[in-house]
C-alpha cells in the first residue's frame, strides 16, 4: 500500500491511503473519501519516498498513458513524524527556521555581529543629535564634548568587570544582559534631553551596557572559533571586583610583566583616540567646517563605517591567507595594525592642510582613512586570542579599559581645544596623528602573537 504524507504548522495531519497490492501510479487527483485528519506536530514538512522502476518492454505501451508520475512501493515509504527517514532518503528537509542546520559557529558570528550593529548605532546616534541639541539648549563645544564623553565613563568602568563576568558566566549571557541595559538607557535619552544630570546618567548607562560586550564577544569567539578563523569575527575597577578576580586566580603579575600586553594596551589607547574623537566630532566638523547641512552631515558620517564593512572583509581574508600560507602570525598582526594606524594618519594630514580641496574630496579622504583603520580587527583585536585564548576576555577588558580613556579625555578635550583655538586641525586631527604615529612604533617593536601560558608564569 502506497502512502503520501503532508504535515503543516497547523494542528492537523493529512494522510492519504491508496489501497493496492501492486505498485501504483500517483496522479494529480485524490479521492476525498480517502483523506484522514489526525493530530500533527507544529512544523511544516512535506515528505515522500519513492523509486522509479522500469517496466518490462511489453508493458511500456500501457504506461505511456501516464505522462507524469512516480512509482511508489509500500516498503519504500517512510513517514515517521520526525523527518529523519526522509532526510536520509532524499537529503532534503522543509523546516523552519531555514538556518536551523547551519553550523553553530556561523549562528554565533551572525548574532554577535547583529548585536554589535545595534551597539554601534546606539553609540554614535548622539554624535548626530548633538548638533541640533547644542543649538536648542545653547551648549558650546566644551559642554557638547562633556555630554558625549559621558558615554565613555560607563564604558571604561565596565571593561574589567565585563571580562571577569564573561569568564565566570560565559559570554553569551553577559552579551544578552548588555544589550538589554544599553537599549533601555538609549530609550531614556529623548526623555531626559533637557535635564543635564539625567542625560549624562543615561549615557553612562549606555556605556556600561556596551562596555561588557567586547569582552563577552571575545570570550564567545575564543571558546567556539578555531585559530585560523578568528580574524573573521575584539584600569578603573573597584576593590570588590579585584577580590573576585583574585579568588578566581587571574594572573595579573604575568599580564603586566609581558611586553606584548603593554604593546596591546598602548596600541588600543592610540587607536581609540583617533576612533572616538572622530566618531564624536566628525558630524560637527562636516556641518561647521565643510558647511554641510544636518541631513548631509548625517549621511556622510555613515560612509566610514559602511566602507569599513568592505575593508574588514578584505583584511580578514588577507590576514587568514597569509597565516594559511605559513607567514608568522606576529608578522601578520604587525602588518595589519600598521595599515590601521598609518592610513588614517596620512588622510588626516591631507585633510588638515589648506590644499583648497572641495568638501566632498575631504569627505572621501577621511572616509578612506577611517575605513582602512578597520585593519585593526585583523591586527590588535586578534592578538588577545592569539597569546591566550583562556584569558582573552580579561586581556581585552584590560586594553579596552585603557582604550576607553580617550573617549573620556579626548572627546572632552577636543571640545575645549575647539573653543580655545577655533581650529579643527589643532583640536581634532593633530592629537590623533600623534597617537597613530607613536602607536605604530610601539606596536612594531614590542607586539607579539606567540601563545603565552600566563598561569605558569604568575
């Protein structure tokens, strides 16, 4: 007896029985009287198992009447309600969601990337909104810098706790909590815009929520992604936190005796200075210095991160290709980080000089330089995992804590210098160029990706 079974996401199952003692031919119609309705699982499946058998030549004329059809034998039909038999027979399974059978590491990278898309949206939205807010509330550049830097107060405070939490509870849980905190705090910003203490507090909360995320993501990648694929995918702490870390045996002495760790710390500081000051002040620069309106300044400010998506994919393939071809990992990390530092430095020098360039050429130059700084994702941000997968999240917490200082000091200092000098070249570009160049020297001399067993050296 041949069977055809169809189940849907409704609570019914349609089962058709074709009574026969011989192999039969399915055509394009069924008899209504032979349809039975029984309970089914809440999944969409369409399963059949069949084989086509040649008939003897003397029976060919009889089968020519049926232009289409599949010969189905009773013993070859498997309907088990789970889809396992069908999957083995046909290699196909109609199920939802469509990414159900993707390898876990791809799901991990995809969801983590989505979290950081939202993270960066909430991080930079105030840099656009600060332009009309400054006009509405009468803020000068110093006050605007103070408001924007408040995010980094919370960001710095949460770095080391974030690394410890990721190690103890796992990066997945910490990242989920971080997303909830920064999303809630971002929703408070428009309600508190006219109340300075409340506005500053809400931005501190956003910083705390986002501050734990890099360490959480690093912990996830270090645990679940092998060394060859890592390139595809990241000071202020109270005594209570320090006691918790001490009880869990974090090798602090070994960390701070390593030249490679100090190189990562300074490189992170230098890269963050240029990144955070430009992130906070470029929209205002586009509006005030290049005379773009608010809409144009907002759209232009999106160009560097969009270009970074393209550059990041190139950098990842470039780095992984070099490593797979036998180039030493330390050399690869140094090359990538050097590109990440010297490219924006050169573009900032061109932008700060009075070369008579039209606004859109300056925009293109800055976009290219900041996009190329994404090579750091294949340089500095992979080194934590290279030297110690076990402590990668805590190492990133250390370097990210120091890296958050430019967000606090640099963003506010830029506003103060702008009020004092009225020069974008001196207030925004000159400090960034200095740190990019000195960071390159320190990285080339002291950086290393050789694995280090900190537990045995502490």
